């Protein structure tokens, strides 16, 4: 399938976003003090790599068929930190806030792009990725909430 110039440009932008997400998650995993947070970041980097692979397929004119997200279980987190503001907690809270901000941005870009593609399978693939970006945000929120890092 031949992409329009606009679609090609949007795919390029999305790929750049995914590459940034992968790099940031890997760096955050190395900086995290809590092992479960480090593991979460590495898991999310792996999913972002899958997104990048999907976008590369799309860039090459293939509209991938996306598997339904149903049945996926969200991780649960045990509290590593309590209400006290330790240096380790501040470090991990900063990393989580940064990654959550990144996910909000990525989700917004995907939201716009869903409306810009003419092929339904391409739109479905972008919508699927956007849903996963939102799930990433939920995982980060859940970790932060369990560790008393998220101001409600």
C-alpha cells in the first residue's frame, strides 16, 4: 500500500517518538532505585520496541493486523516507599513523573494520527498502539499511587 506524503511524515514522527521512549525507559531502568520500578521500565521499553516494529511495517506499506488487548492483566505493585520523602523515593518519583509525561505526549500524538490515515487497518494499528500508551500511563500511575508518589 502506498502511503501519502502526510502519512509518511507522521510515521516518521511516531517512529522518532518511539525511539525516544525506548531510550528513556532503558535509561530510567538503570537509574531506578526500586527493582520493581526498574523491571516495569524495561518491560515498557520492550513494548515500545514492538510499537517501533509495527510503525516500520507501516512505513513499508504493510497494514499490520493487531491482536486484541483483551485478557492482558495489569501488574500490581507492592509499596516500596511510605509517606516519608527519602532520596531514593524522590529519585524514583522524578523518573515516574518524567515517564508519565512522556506517555501523555505520545498518546496525544497517536490520537491526532489516527484521524490522518485513510486505511482502516492503519488507523486500527495506531489506535491499538495509543491504547497501549494509555495502559503504560496507568501502570506508572498505579506504581506511583502504591508508593504514595501521586498527588491526587
